[in-house]
């Protein structure tokens, strides 16, 4: 493919003259990124509080009158959907994607700033609609985050009237918002890179975000198709998914629909969604580890291609979520095989992170703590994934707490640790101040150790056979009393970890006012986002001239150089000649 | 899900093929120096708007292929009764083909900066597109009159949903078309509008292709 040597320096930028134009209806990618982050954080706190409700019920069944079965299932559903879609996806791609892609590629802004702004406002609308379901008659849907029909839209399930419609509409809006944002991230990375920024000089954060965006653009339509059909089944009595069914003694008008069809469509989105969250985390953690270990990333090309391979493979593993749906065993064999194959590029990445740390000049500051913590939790969650990828192991474990422990470690805790690491790393770039180090370290240790106190016992009680999704276990013969003791312990740990997150939020606000002023490029990183004209960067990022890139993003500890890093824009000289080897 | 997997394999295959060409034998850690010595770097020569549209077409391809996959899966169940497609669909297909042809003529004229020809062909293309939409509504009306309601059979439900989703995409295109026509009436430079005309043309060709696939699917099942 032909390249031209000049980025689109003539790109027209909107220059707002009012405060509202600059910070509310802003077309500046950094402001939009911050808007995404603030909204995702706010809705994430709602989901966190819902998890407190669930844990209080499981730890102390019947002690809280407020939590009845319907409320419990509504909390489970909203917690899951909000955390996965409205929090993590929005945070990584809307938040980090918006802030990092133009800055790390050397662009002034996104390719289509107006559409980018629109993306945020449609996202906000989707968040408002999903939160509105708390206030509609009968409250939000309690169908479980997978929204399986027929129970999701059948009387007797909490929120089967208004709640489920709010959910499907908000998901539809989210897909539209994501598509508008995603077109921007891809186009900006492919079209608006600055001079010298070849594809293979891009930091892995950008690679991770772009690959996740491509996955999202291709996979979210599956969610859109399923919610369109589900809404029609609900509102207009079609029978895409609804079989002939009796509800509360009455035969409903549906007949012949296929709930399994919904499962195929949902998981065709649902499995890539795991990687939509994981790939940006992979990219960001690579940059954190390399920067804070003062060492170039081990196997850069392998890291890029592992991202591509994981992205491609993620589309042919979806049915491993459906082993217990009565599928043909040969299908199960196929999907178990592809699931185990996807572990290969994933393992390559883990080895490369560890090998980057090996003999590195490791600085155990807060972002690095979170990055190393991620390696632990991700290996843990990844290995239990290998268990569940096998049909014969999955069938007995599928409906137990083992699965809850697994997916929280691999796509809950792990990406969250990267979110935190990323914020501690780039907070100075956006605010000009450092986050408080002591609060950061307390936040890390409470979160890291606390999540193990929550999720390790879940694996244990899962193997004992404790079923997930149950409001209360009651007195069941096959469950020893220690299960309840474990549940109490998990609940206490969950509340402590939850409180630690409020310490983090306090740190964000406190440091904005009282935090130590940050010097430019406090982590001595090589990448472009620290080389802007103003610090913190202003609208347009670069002043009159776009930066020119002379090397890749990982020139750390280069022999003969005066510093232990050479930034991407430094012109070749005696100082940098050790870079070429 | 075979239809979807084939489409996605083509899309991902294109991405991977392009990436291989960009990354094979590139050793970024061993390359330093002024621009042009190793790689120019920098962006595609393709304009941003075109890359945005091509990416959107990949998204729309995924969406329609998922509907087609769902169609195939759902029709395996016993309650599926094929409907008789109204004859007017042949006419509306012809209208969409004509719209696409006139867009192509407008695009060729835009390249040669023939303002009048661009204007007239764009207008004709738009009129044919509106006629296509009218044809689709007519087909809906005929089916409704014949008792093929949305809920009476899954085959009917799919027919209404597929045609509606396709029409929604057409409406999106018509919005861009109307902006382009409006600017032309206000004597904006053809040079500046060349890209809009070209993007409309690509989009209409794509929607024609999607409609031909959907129509063939509906006729054959």
C-alpha cells in the first residue's frame, strides 16, 4: 500500500470560544476521552454498589429485607452488563482510545472530531437509558447479563416489561455510539499518523486499542441483531427466539422460536467482547512494563502478531460458552480445540511480559505495581480458562462458582488493574499533577490481595459444587458448612476491596488540587504523548509543526546514550547511535 | 453462522494480508534515521473519509451477514412457511440498479469537473432511490393485504426486518446525498464535492450488492 510522507497537517479543527464549547460540546479528543472516563467511572460505581448488595445477600442470607430474589437478580444482571459494556469497553476504547491514539500517533485530533463528539453523547444517552431502568415499573431486567430468552421477556422474570426494553434500547444505542467512535480510532491510526510513525513504530497501546476496535466493529453487530430481534419478540410478538410457551397458566402467542439462536448470536458478540476488553489492556500493560522496567519490550513483532492472532481466533471460539446447551459433541470438540489454540498467542504475550521484566531496571512505582499485579491475575484467570475450555471439565463446572471466579479474574480484575495502572501512569499528562503515591500503594495492595481473598475461595466452593446464580443455597446436604463460612469471608473481602476503590476516587480528586506538580514526562517515557508543545497538551496537541518520529517506542537503556531512554522524536546523533544494533 | 464466518474471514483476511505487507521483515528496533531512509511512515494515501466509509462497510457487512446467518438457522425449524415475494420487488431491484448506474455516471462526471452532468445525474440517482423505497413500501402493503403479517410466520418477520434494516441504510445514504445536492445547488466547488459524490457512489454500489444478496436469499427460500 502506498504511503505519503505527510500527515494531514491541514486538518481543520474546531476552536471553541466558550467554556461550554471547550469542555461540554467539545470536539477535542482529550476532553472526549475524559468525558468517557468520568461517565464510565460513575456508572461503574453504580455497578460496584450492586455487587455489595449481591455479596451481602450471599454472605448473610436473609439478613437484609431490602434484598429479595427479584432485587438480587436485577443486581446481578445490571452489575454484569454495566461492568462489561458500559464501564470497561467504554473506559478502554472511549477513554484510553480517545486520549492515546491521536497523541501516540502524532495526530492533532481524531479523523472525524464531530462524529467523535457525537459518539460520546450517544454513549451518555445509552448510559442514561440503562440507568433509567432502575426507575421504571418493576425495575431493571433480572434476566442475567446474558439476557437469555425466553425468560428475559416472559412474565415472572423481574423487569420483563419495561426493564428489558430499556436494556435492549440502551445496548442498541451503545453499539451506535461505539461504531462512531470506532471508525475514528481506526481511521486515525491508519490515516493520520505523523511523519516517520510507521505501523511498526507504533506503541503497543495503540496496537491493542486498534485491534480491539476492529473486533468491536465486527462483533457488536451481533449484539445489535440479537437485541433488535429480542425487542421485536417482546414488543410485537414475533417469534425469532420465543418458542411455544405457557406463562402463568396461559399459552403465549409465540411459537417455534429458537432460544439457541439467541445464544449463538449473543456469544458471537460475547466472546470477542472478552478480547475487546483484554486487547487494550494487553497493549497498555506492555507499555507500562517496558517504561517502568527501563527495557525494550521483548519480542515486539511477536507481540503485535499475537494481538492480531488473538483477534482473529476470538471469532471462532464463541460456542465454548454453550457446551451445556445440548450442542452436538463434535461442535464441542471443535470449539474446545480453537479455545486451546487461542491460549498459544496469549501465552506468548505473558512470556514476553515476564521476559521484559527479566533483568530490567524495575521501578516498583504504582503503575508498575498494577502492571505486575495484572500478570499474576491474568495468568490465574487464563489457566482456569483452559480448564473450562475443555468440554468434559466445563460440563460439571459450568453452573458453579468456579466460572464466576474464572471470569472475574480474567476479564474483571485483570483489565481493572490495567485501568488503574494506566490512570496512575497518564494522570500527570492530563492534569499536570502526580497522584498521591501513598494512597496509590494502599489502593494497589488492598485491591490486589483483596481480589485474591474474593475469587480464590470462589474456585474452591465451585469445585465443591456450589451453584452460581442462586439467591440462597438453603440447607443443601452436599454442601459443607464451610461454604457459608467462605461466603462470609468473600463478602467481607469484597466490601473492603470496594471501599479501597473509593480511596482511589478520593485520590483522583485530592491530587487534582493538592497533588505534587508533575515535571514534563515524569516517567521518562519515549512515546509521543509526552512530547507535546504544551504540558499538559492543549487542543491541537503539537503547535505549528507536527512531530517527526525517528525510531520505535522502546528505546530504553540504549548502550552509550546519556539517558536511559531516547524519545521517539530525538534526531539521530552520537547519543543515539547505540540504538541501532 | 457459516455466512458470517465467510464474510468475517474475508474482512480479517484482508486486514492480515495488508498487515503482513506492512510488517514482514521490518525490524523497528534496528531502524533509526531521517524520513525516507527506511520508511516514509505516515498515513495511507487514501483520504480519511474513504477509509471511514470502507470501515463502515465492513461493519454493515458484518451486520447483514449476521441477519443472513440467523435467517438460515431459523428456517430449519418446522414452523417456517416461505412467503410468496411480491412481483414489485423485481421493479424496485431494477430501480436500485438504475440509481447505482446514475451515481457512477455522476462520479465519472465529477472527476472530469462537469458540474451540470454531476448535478443532473445525482438528482436522477436520488429520484430512483426514492422510487426504490416506495417500491419496498408497496411490497409491504401487498404482503399485508395478502395476510402475510409480521407475526404470522418467522419467514414474514425476517422479510420485514431485512427490508427495513436495508431501507434504514438507504435513508442514511440519502441524508448524505441530500447534503451533497444542497451544496451543489449553492455552487460549491465540484472539486470539494468530488469526494462526497465518490463516497455516495461506493455506498450505493454496496447497498445494491447487499440488496441483490438479500433478494436472492428471499427468492430461493
